[in-house]
C-alpha cells in the first residue's frame, strides 16, 4: 500500500450528482474537475455539466457552469488559475449552434472569456505559473491555428507553423510550448516552440504535456512516449496492463493515465509510470479494503498526489491519491539492529552517519526495505535518502 485515497465529492442537500471526476491538481493539492448533476437538480441554466473545486482546507465546492455550456478544466497552475473547456449548444442570432469558448477560471474571480481570432471554435488549453495560456482555434472545420494568450492580455496567432494545421497544447514556466502540427505527407508531428528560439520538430505524434525540466509527453497513435534529452522512452506494456493514454506529467517525469487490463473482459485501469519501475496499475497500491476501483488518472502534481475518477459506493466519483511517506522502525535482535521502513517505495537508500548533522553519510546495501546492522558499541545515526522519490512522494 503506497496511497491513501480521498473521495472528493460532497453532495449538497439540494443537489444529487450523477458523477464527478478529478481532472487537474496543483502543488497545493487544489483539485478541479467535472460534475454531472441529476436531471432533477440542474444548474439555473438547465445544464447538467459543470465544474468543481476541492481544496485541502475548503473541501468540495460546485462552481457551476460557464454560460450554460458544458464546463471542464484543462490545466491548472500553482496560483489556482486554470484553463477551461466550455462547449455545447448556444443561441446566436436566434439560431442554436455548437460552440467552444476559450475560458480562464481564477479562484475569487470566477470565469472569464478570453479573446479569439474570429474562428468557428476556440480552445484555451495549457497554462504556466505566469498565467500565459496556449491553445488552438479552428478557422475552418479542419484548419486550425496554434495560439498564445500572454499573461498581460490579448492573443497571438502562431498560425499553421509550417503545416496544414497546428495546435498548442501545453506551456512550461520557461515559456516552452509543445503541441502538434498536421503535415500532409507525415501526419501529426510533435513540436517544441519558444519565442526566442523558434520552432523545432520532435518526430511523429502529438505533444500533450511539457514539464519544467523540458521533458515532453507525446501521444503517438495508440502509444505514449516520453521525450527527454533527445531520447524517445516508451511508456510500455506491463504484462496484461496496456497503457492507452498518458494524461499527466510532473517535473519528476512521473506519468499517469488510462490503461487497459487485458483478459476475458477488458477493464480500464489508472496507471502510473516511472523509468525505474515501468507501468503500474494504481489499484494495486491502494488499501485492500478501500472499496475503490480507479479507471482514470488524469493529473499528478510534483508531490506525487494524483487525481482522476473511479468507481466507489456504486457510482463514478472524483478522488485524490495521497502518497504515504515511508516510516522507519528500528528493532533489536540479539547483537544486531534491524532497520526497516514502510511503504517500500522504490529506490530508497538507508544511510548511516556518526553524528545527526554529518556532512557525509554511508549508504548501506539493501535489496529489500529492511537492513540488519551489527551493534558496534558506539553511537550511529541512520536516515532514509528519498532522492529517488522525486515526483512520487511526498506531499507537504
């Protein structure tokens, strides 16, 4: 068991939710996600699809929909600002038409519509710590342009970027943008772009996430790969567990997403991937009596907290996974000290030192989460080196 699971949904007395799902989480543990109301308790607009926030201090808050449209968060930054997909039918000049509106949500401010280029549909998707947003605008049904929304306002048209269509999907805090370009000869090609460095192509696929160390998550058909330092690292199958979509990437190069568990009946499973352990079914690391089955992991923050949607108490609900920090125990057995820790996170190293504030620590060899040390008659101090848990554990 590595995680505690927290159910995020708290129904109001006057509202019954059909389902909820966590979509994004920032480093403060603020989660935003989707709510689907039951038909007998819609929003004042009559819409059933809206957005919620859940914070460790404030709990669950239904923040409604945007102008009666289906409202879903896309990305979030550590200031709590997020991009929002607002889609659905809207009456324009007496005619009901399908729209996609670019929207930003800021706690304490609410929903704000962003400018567009005059196209038929517009999406605001990625956002960085400075409030710069990237997205895509459909000029015609199959022609779309990559866009940037500077934090100070306005919109910049990046155009087709050398292809027949282009989309900007994510931006990191250094201003590097990833997305994809549609080429008439090579299909979808991932890219990285910076205002001062220009455009670089990254090969086949669609760039969907970029972190602050420059690693990029790329969807290449039904495969997901991590691009790091010029290498394409596959998010590979583990036995019968087959990754389908990688949705989240943090600064520790931890990936989460949706996998399929092959068998007589195909099952959706939330997965976690690291280069050390490969692809894991997150259900295997929950308390055995949790009552949850989690099928989707949409986002992971830099402390290893994960959000998504799963099945609990006979309905689909939003969750947050909190990593459990390792706890150390020391027991005496004859002339030995037995030092162990749990959970047995991968890569933890037990170190010994002569004083508590030693400048050098000696790593002790271990093949499990337990080390036996002979008693020497002098004082020794031990600590766990958690450097290998970057991005996996632990929340503040």
